[in-house]
């Protein structure tokens, strides 16, 4: 067991990195809080002073803010539903002993290594372009008009593109969990007359619950900050139809040049992300402890 002296030595050795990490986090946060209660507009530098909570109330009184919150939740929920359902199905498929299993797994996880803006550009120009895209060519081949995905279905298109990017991650985690399942349990259930659906429902799926929880927690953290896909494809439009909270903050900071309001939006985003993370950990932490 560690002595008091060794524990003190360990704390002393760890202290510099902890202090640096704390400074690295607290300084930007403190500056953001400071700017969020100030009037700070780059286009009107002469207008400055104390704003109090006016920057925050501007967000809560803006219809675009509530639409951005709704779009953010829709993006997170849609991507999670697609990646978990398809991730489970693909993991079950590629876990089967088939020829070329190794290259198949590499192909399945390869989209995860593509940068988000690049992936979004591929889908925008190669697949969803209304004149030159693959989907448009297929539509014309069947004698129908091409679908304007990014114009008529902006949020659905972004959800689909983002899900395509994150599906390999979910598949990899779920496949790892699936391969840790004892084959003896499945064989015993099969000998007892359990159908394939029953084996999946009562043995395989409960075994994968912990991995599904990990996927939900990790993906939610990253999906709350999705920006590159929206910037590359729809620019938050048409109007504000595909504007999420991070993109709304970007528009205030770099388009409207209002640093005060952008900082207030950043603080709101941090608070909302922590609330979501808290409830996720509370509701799903029991699966991680199992």
C-alpha cells in the first residue's frame, strides 16, 4: 500500500500538468464569460461598455435560437438512432465468417478517417448535386425530377451525412462487444430450441448494452458541436432551417461581428452540453458499472 510520503510525491509530480490543464481551461472560459456581459462589436468599436444579461436575453428572445436548439437535438437524436440501429446490424453481418472478412471490415470503418468537411463535400457534389450528382442521374434515368436534398430537406441531409461519418465508429465499438460474447451461451440457447431472433433479443442485445451506452455518450458529446458539415453544405439555410446552436454562434461571431452575443451563446452552449451530459451519465451510468 502507498505510504503518505509516496502519495505526497505522486501529487507533487502530477501537480504541474494539472495546473497547466486548469489554466488552459479556465482562462478561455473566464474571457468568454467576460465578453458575454460586455458590448463588443467589431463593426462598431466605439460602442462598448457593460451589457449585463442583454446578450443572453437576446438569444432567448430570438426565434432562431429555439429553432437552433430544435435542430441541434434533431441532429443528435437522428444520428444516434441511425448509427446504433445500423451499427448493430452491420456488426452482426461482418462478424459472420465470410470470405474477405478483413478487407470488408476495413472498408466499413474507412469513412471515419475522412475529414468532416471533405465528407460533406463528397456528398454535396458527388451524390446530392441537383444537376451532376449521382442521385440526380438515377432520378432522370427513371424519368423523375431530381430531388433538391440540401434545399428541400436540409436537416435530413445533414443528419444522413453525419450518420455516414459516425457509423464506422459505432460499428467498431459494437463489433468489439459482439466478439466478446461467449459462443457457448449462443450454442446452449440454440440447443434448447431458441430461435435466432430470441438469441439476439435475450442474449446478444443485452450483452451489447454497455457498448451501446458508450457509443451514445461519446457521440453525443461530439455531435453537440457539429459545425463543418453544415458550413460546407447548407450554410445554415435555407434561412435558418439547418442552423444549429454552434452555427448560430459562428454567425454572430464572424458574420455579424458581435463578439459579445457570440460569447453569450458559447456560455449557453456549454451549460446546455453539461446538462445533457449530466442526465446521460445519470441515466446510463448504471450500464457502465454493470
